[in-house]
């Protein structure tokens, strides 16, 4: 993670030279605000990858959450009830995959691929295939400020703190690391593997609900495709932050820095008037780079282990 801090600082210095508007307080505040959704998702994705699991249906699940929450707002449900339902829905969508993985020993990769189309179809069905406005009742979560700080940023900081403490200072967190590091060793040590995997998916599902609410509140819309691309961006942020696809290694704070770096790159591209198509290509290149980086990092650790 310290290396990523230097990379982020170097990028900020270079970006400040490329665009005079990049280092302004207004733009930096907007970068942090825009990173809220991705950072929250990255926290949940970190839990899954550390446990040796994965979820490619994050984007589709995010869309389902926004559509259901949006329908509730349009039908005048209370905001506190919308928040509770969104979080429970996120846990359900993610938990179903955990149940399949733990009960039937299906590969997480395969389950999540099925989840992509299943949840996308569900989002299309619930929204009748069209986006719709949700009004401004949730502005307090995605648009407004509290004591001069964007409310979305405060929620993001709360989620980061909670997940950091859970992964570093609780029994559940230590068990997640142990299962990701060596499932057999964890089993022999008495860790309930199946329940832990389901729990990891449920924990990640909480971030789906929260991120979906922030995204809907910021845009004022609900759409069956609003979450498209977030699954790859979340995975890229987490892997760039030092978490490996093989499990057992990673940190929430590293994922936060990875999410901030990705959001900062997109901000710079927008400021220098790079077309949206090129921005999409850049995101794809970053995802590929993250995968290569993870492979190089894993091979290096394996060689180091063989020398000991």
C-alpha cells in the first residue's frame, strides 16, 4: 500500500500540470464525492477476494437495488424503509450466490456469471426496461452536505472504517483471511467454511445496498443499466490496492486508494476533454493491467515462498 500512496501523489502532481483545474478544491472535493460509490463497492469486493471468492454480478445487482429503491420512492414509501430494504436486497442478491457456492460447491466464477444475466433481467423486468426519475427525496444522502462535508463522503468514510475494523480486529475478519489463504488449513483449524463463505457474500451485499442508494441519490434516477461497468472497476480498484485474486491477502485501505486513483484518472480525462469512448478504453486497459499486476505479484510471492 505505501507504494500506491506514492503512485497516487505522483499522479496528482502530473495531473496538476496537465490541467490547471485538477488540483482546485472544487475538483478534489468532486473526485472524493464521485469515488464514494466505487469505494463502498470496493470494501465489499475486498472481503470476497480475500476469502478466495468473486462476484462479477456487482453491476447488475446495483441496478436491481436502484430500481427497487426508486420504485419505493416513487410510491411514497418512507426513506428509512427504502434504506433498510435496499441493504437487505443487496444482502439477498449476494447471499443467494454465497448459498449456491457453499451448499453445492459451485465455482464462484460460474455462479457470478449466471448472476450477471439473471439480475440484469430482473432489473429490466422491474423497471419495464426504461430508466425513471426518483425525485430529490434522497438528496440528503447523495447531493447535500453535512457540516460542510458531502454526505456521501461521510457514509463512505463510515463504511471504510467499519470494514477496516472488521477485517483487522475481529474473529470474522481473521477467519476470512485464513479461508482465503488456505481453505484446507482453515477447515482443519475448525473454521466453518460454508457458513463463512455465505457470511462473506452477505457482508459484501451490504455494500451493494449502500452503494446503490448513493448512486441513485446522486443521479436522481433508477435504471436497469445504471450499474454497468462497476463490477470491473471495483475489481480493478481492489487488485490495484494490493488484494490478490488467489485470496488470503489484501486490505480495505489499499482498495480505497485504488478506487481514488481510478476516479482521479477519469476526472483528469474529462478535464482534458478526452472522449467518453477513450475513457472506456482506458478503464479496460486498467482492468487488464490490474490482472497482470496481480499475476506478477502472486508469482513473486510463490518464488519467495519456495526459497524459504
